[in-house]
């Protein structure tokens, strides 16, 4: 970062193509810090888009926080949320009148349409019902991924969105992260020549795995969705998006190897708080993660007063799944998962999802006939084989999810902004993750899971 000079906007030449980008700084090692300039198709809004949030948990709050920060763009006018603490907090933040506060999603649709859009941030198994109902009533929809747990349900939503002409934006937030936006743009402009293959790696980080897929909401695939959709539909989607060719076949392997009863150490107990003899040495100790490090405590519904939080955390560890031993859960999600995909024109991709890493942040390598790209979401390095020139791009974006290493690279709010514009202008083309764009990567996920379970290649048919 030494001798860094502020620049406004320059053209960087990569692979014989001039890439015009908003460069914020040129660093000493000749790398460029850049941001994605505002979309020229955006129009000033006469009034904010109004939306009703179904599910005021983590994701409902991410989009709600966008509305709170940009009240001229998005206004939340209703909420459905069964957890009273969350419903109260959300209603207070957005000043939602009592008549527009509901316990579960169905009740929203008992009233005539009272907003422009519906934000569906309910658990995975509660996307299909509200989405079909909202489409039938003429709402535009911001739909959390995964679209739905079965291929049929995904196709039903696609068909109804086409029939009604409503916008369904799937929250494939990585498509809006400046890092991936630039990767896609560079490939499309020929910076590495014809794309031959892709390697993509998703290190989940061991404590995130324990939190979400061993103890947390997605620990059981039958109650939610298989991890290849619940976690990695983003990754399949990014692979498909940058390759930009139809997927043809897929094969997958992986299983749940470690978080099983037979690996429980001697002296361990049902809960970390039950006097476990190995809790101090255990990397998955809930006491360490939630009480000592205060990591990912958003799920514990803590009071705002900091002095009371410790006591509430310990109480939650005694009563919720978040305090249970990681070797004694009813979990079934694989902790390592590898997938190989063949695309049209014999382009290939390999994807690995790994629980056992000390770090997060997706890594991608793109191999092209005239150059390659290597990136880890903090920087993207492009080497042009023709000139030998190396260009390093460093994305700058606000990552708003609030979790350490959340990895969405700014995509959460950038998606929210594009969605609001798309609804205001009634123009789905302002989005890159409409349902018809997003469905193929879900089909890849369903076929990968079939392949993993049956140990067979699976063909993909759109
Ligand atoms: N795009 C992403 O990167 C991303 C990241 C995390 C989660 N997700 C997805 O977003 C969705 C929500 O995940 P989350 O992390 O916010 O989970 P969460 O548990 O924090 O929030 C879901 C909320 O829905 C509420 N709910 C349950 N039943 C309901 C009902 N019948 N009616 C209304 N609300 C109900 C729950 O009480 C909860 O508050 C999931 O589908 C998840 O897979 C997407």
C-alpha cells in the first residue's frame, strides 16, 4: 500500500482489451484497487419501493438493514416472523404498524396486496409456498437461495414467474460482489482467451461448519436442503456464470466423515456445558465460540445490553442446539464434497467444498488459452500469456453481513440495490440473478447430490 496514489478512473489493458474501471488507488506493487461504478441504467426514484419481509432472521435483517440505511430506495412495510423477539425488533426498526405484523407467512396473504415486493428469507423448506402465493398475488420477489428443495418446485416457481411476468430475484449474492463482477467481465472481454477449465474451492472454515451445518439450522439435510444447495449453490452458480455455457454432466463424491458419534472423544458430554472433560482442548467448544469469542452470536437473540449478554449466551448453550456436542448431533451434511462438471464444448470445472480449514473465502483459478486468473476474493491476479504481463486487481466493497469472513464481498447490499431498481423500473434486466438465470446451477446441485448418493455420473438437462 506504500506510495499509493488516488486515481479516478483509468483504462487497464489486459489481454489486448482495454478494461475501463473505476480505480480508487494504484498500489506500490502495480496493483489496482477498484470499485464497480454505479449502473448507468439506474434512475432516480420518485418514491421508495415497499416490501414485506417473511422471516426476520439473519438474512431478513441483512435486507432490512439496507432499507434502514437507504430509506429513499427501500421501505419495509410488513413482517411475518414467529419469534417474538425478532418480530418486535424488526417492527421497531422499520416502524411497522401492528396490522402489518404477522406470526407466519400465510397471514400476509390473507390481506389484499399492500406492498410492491416480498422478501422471502424464511428457512429453505418455506420458500416454495410463499413464493407461489406471492407470485399469484402480483408481488415481485427477492427470494433467498436455495430457490426450493426440489427440482419440481424450482421449475414451478420459474413457470409461474413467466406466466405472471413478475420479477423473481434469487439471492445469488456473489454475482453482485465486485470481485466476481470483474472476473466475469474480464472473461467475457477475452482477457484470458477461450476458457478451458475452472477450479473453484470453498473453504467453509471449521467453526463455521460446526455452527451452521453440524449444530445450526442446516445440520439435517432432510429438514432443510443438502449442503451442496444450502451452502454451495453460490459456488455452482458462479462457476456456471463465468463459464457461460450450458452444463452437460456432473459427478460428485463426499460424505460426513468427522462429526459423528464414533469420533466423540472420551470424557465428552452431550453439551459443552455438562462438565465435558475435553472442552478446553476441543476446537469445536461452544463455550469458546459463542461465550468467549462472541462469534456468530446473532442466532442467539441476545439483548442489546452488553452486560447481560454473557448470561443469556450460557443459558442458550444449555437449551438450544448451539450448546450441543458436535459429535452427538442428528446431523447428516457432508463435511467434504467434491464435484466435477462438464460444460458444452468440453469445458470442465472442479469444485471442492471443505469444512476443515482455518480460513474462509472462496478461491478460484480460471485457465484460459491465452492467460489465467487466480483469485481469493481479496485480489484477482490476471496473467496474459501473450505479453507475460501480470495485473493485480483489488476489489473494494462494503461487506455488510456483520460476520467475520462472511465472504459475500459486498454482494448482499449490491443485490438489494439492483433489486430495488428492477422493481421500480419494472425491468428484470437490471438483475443478473433472475430465476431463469439461476435455475441451472440449482439443477446442477440436485444432480450432484444424486450422483454423490448413487456414485454415478448424472446428465443435466435444462
Ligand atoms: N444468500 C445467502 O448468502 C444466504 C446466506 C445465509 C442463508 N441464506 C438463506 O436464507 C434463508 C434464511 O436464512 P437465515 O440465515 O436468515 O435463517 P434464520 O433462521 O436466521 O431466519 C429465518 C427466519 O424465518 C423465520 N420463520 C420460520 N418459520 C416461519 C414462518 N412460517 N413464517 C415466517 N417466518 C418464519 C424464523 O423464525 C427465522 O427468524 C434460508 O433459506 C437460507 O438458506 C442465504
